[in-house]
C-alpha cells in the first residue's frame, strides 16, 4: 500500500509482521515520515514483535504513526511482543555497571545527609527572619493570605529534584547498550531520536523567555539541576575508575540527558510484565518504580479517550495492545497514556494538546512556620489525610483543596471547639462562615498572584508559531491561564454565596431598639451612619451595616477621644492611677484589663456603664451561641480540667 508518497513494504511470516519504509519517487518536503532503520526492523523481526495489521506511515498531523491496513474491530490485537524483548530496570540492576553506580549514588546521599544540619539551621534562621517580618505592620487582609503566599513562594523557589536510583541505573545501562554496536538493545536504542523537544533540552534563554512565571519553569530548572548533580557524582569519576566499562566518549552530559528523556518519554511501569501485580502510582516521585521500555510498541502515538487495553497473556508471556473500539482502514492506531495535562506532556514527552480537556494548574499550600498553630494545623492535615499539593481544574474546585484552606484559615478558637467535638466531627468541614470566607479569600489571592506571575498570554507571530518550542509554550501558557481564570470565577461565586450565607445569620436592628446603646452613643457624642447587625446563634459575627450611602472620605463612625479607653486613661485616673503607679512592671494589656474590671465594678457611676452592660451581654450570648452551634445545647464548662461542670451558667 502507498501512504502519500511513502511506499510501505511489509515483511511477514507466520510469527511476525514488521514494516520497512522506502521512498517511491521524489517525496514532497515534510511528507516523508522518519524511516525505521533496517537493523531495527530486523531486530523486531528476530524478537517476534508483531504488527500484523499495521504499518508505519504519515499520520494526519504529519508525523510517523501506526496506520491500520484494514479495519480493526473492538477486542482485536493491534500489536504485541514477548516479555523477554522488554528493556527493564531489573535488567539494568543485574548489569556489571550497576554496582559502581549504586556505590556512587550512596556516597552522594551520604554527602547530602551530612549537609542536612546546615540546611536546617539556615531554614531556622530564615523562619526567624520571617517571624520578625510578621511582627511588622501589615495591610488589611495580608495575614489572612499568608498561607497562600507561603505556597506561592514555595513554587517559585526551585529545589533540586533528584532522580531515583532505578531511573539512574536504567539511564546508565541505556548509554552503555547504545554505545556498543553489538549490544542486545543497540538497534532499538540507536533508532530513537537523538534529541528531544522537552524543556530540559531548551536553552536557558528559551526557558526564561517562554516559561518564566509558570510552574513548568520551576519544575524544569529543579529537575535539570538534580540530573546535573547526579551526573557529576557519577562521571567522570567512574570513567577514570573503569574506562573499559564507562568509556568517556559515551558517558557525556548530552548522552545522559538523552537517556533520561528517552526513558521518560517512552517508559511503562514494569508491573505490566507481571501477572496480577499490585498497581503502583508511577507519577509519585517518592516511589522508586521499576520501569520498562517496549521496543516497537512504544511507537504508537498518544490520544486521550482512545480505548486501549494492555493485556499480558500469561500462557504465551506476550504483552498485547488491544483496541476496545473500531479503527477504520487507513486510520491511525493510538495508544492512551492516560489523563495528562499539557504540563506533564510537555515536560515528559515534549508535546502539547491544544484545548486539552485534562488541563490543570498545580498549587502547593503551606503553613507559615511562625504560625502559633503550626503544629496543630500540621497534625490536622495528617488526621484528615489532606495533601498540601492540589490541582486546580477548569470545571470544579476540589473539596480537598477547600478543606485544606479552611485548616489554614482556622484560629485558636476554631481549634478549641474542633478539639472538643466527637471524633467523627474531626473532619475538614466548614467550621463557621468566618473560616469559609477567609479560606476562599486566601484561594482568591493565590489565584490572582499566579495570574500576575503568568502575565498576559499573547499569541506569538506567524514566524514564532513556526518554532515548535514557542508554539508549545504558548499553548501550555494559554491553558494555564484558562484554568486560573475559570477558578477565579468559581471562587468568586463561592465567596458571594458564603457572604450571603453569613448575612443570613444576622438581622439588622436599629439603635432605638437598644436604649443603653443610644444612651452611650449620645453621651460620648458618637455620630453613626450605620446600624448594628445583631449576633444570632448560628454564627458569631458582628457587622456594621450602612443605613445610607456613605461617600468616600466621609466618617462612618466618629467618637470623642476622651471616651477611648487606653493605658494612659487608666494611669491618669485619680485613685486607680495612683494604685497602678505603685506597681512596677505591668504591661499595657494588664493595665487595660485591670482598669476595665475597675470601671465595670463601679456600675452605674462609671461613664462607660452602658457600654459595659451591652458588651457583657454580647460576649455572653456569643459564647453560648458558639457552644450551642458546635456541641449542642448540653452545657459544657470551658475548663477541660474540671471534669465537666453541670451548673448552668457557671
């Protein structure tokens, strides 16, 4: 059969069917897919890698793809290979070079552990500096957003991401096999591209110009730094130690980067080759997952939502790729890597999908180390099994993310009532509307910050779009922007709902309904244009609600300075001031507390009598409402050590 101007000649026998690409006539520029090297074709044939009804030609997007020579029905095999033809991490572990690599990596780990105390000390000093900054005056709402800000700083400061031992062993073995012409997997490894389009291969200038401000920029810098540190720990030391085993010409930084990228873009978990094996999360960087390369089968391109099954036939020990849907004759046969966003696709495989339905934006939360409730919040994260790393998706905000943000927004009072609740209540649910509003504002601030860092995403020029890296970066950044903007809208809607719910917990009450308040306001010459929102049992919130439009710059509430209670007020009072003067070392808070007690004890003779009466009632009802909202109407003393006080109102 002829695909465009490429003639496909099939070499078939009863055991295998493979394809060789030859040229018929003069092909037009860009129409000829990369040919399969004859040595690799022979290798596939001799290792019984089957493509019985496929050939490799030009796909619809102008790249090499597996094309169906005839219609394939659901349940039929697309391609298969024996387990023995797979290149696995286990094979690399048994190679002669493995022991040298493991020893060098162990030495690197020891060096890192020796430096750990110094790094911890530097971190403590940094936390102390942050603690000092915390005490400085801040803008309104700044402390509320601090947890989100911590998460933002964490994503911008790239740390080294060290590859796992199994990954390094496989990379070193791939370089060795590729270097030796007669090695077992040499024909396969030499057929792979010599360079890749992942950001790891981009220049520093390209990274800065195309990805600055994105999560992918930090991830690329961190991963490349970790790879470089690993390479420097191995070479040229091993080349000097065993030049026969580690030829200096083969073990260069470029070849190490090639092996790592070839592995990341083509590998499968080795569990595919084991019957009834336990599934592992290959995306978790903390787990050292054994991997395998599947020569021939890895040439199928990716398309999400394609129904493909990977099946191991135990009797024959063959791994089969089976289509679960009909493929028309002449159509491309695809593999399915799973639901992956463009960030993962570009970093691991070097391509992106326009309008990717699986796009996401990763955010990492953290608790400021100087938070007085740092330990309590960390413990609650563990109790509720909540991660700090979350994915923002364009269609919904995950409940896990909202639960984590609520914990970040909780204060000491929230933790007190959460602590005395039954065990089954210790879940990441709403505590009350203040926490809900604070959590959503925290998320809103985090999204705004990430949008600001991402910047305005403008399409590149026609010339720029012709550059693959520029095009991929634009599609990736555009997808990230769309996810953030969608989440910004959803967060705003949730915040409006939370605020409306909070307002439903309060009722407006005119000053005339509270004679004592009116008396106090009149006595202190207080001019108010607002009404008090009274506290209800469902929620402990107090608001000032405007009764009329208040122009900018117009005082909403004013009070005579002589009625403001300060430490100076206490010290200048007649008898009480003289008593305080005799006590040395009292702090301002203690002076204020003693003075308030003194004035309250004076009763009606105090100029603040009506204020004390009103505030005492509000504080008492607020406390009872808070208690009833969380622990029911059964009385419980606030002192946990008393064994439970049953005296009502004690």
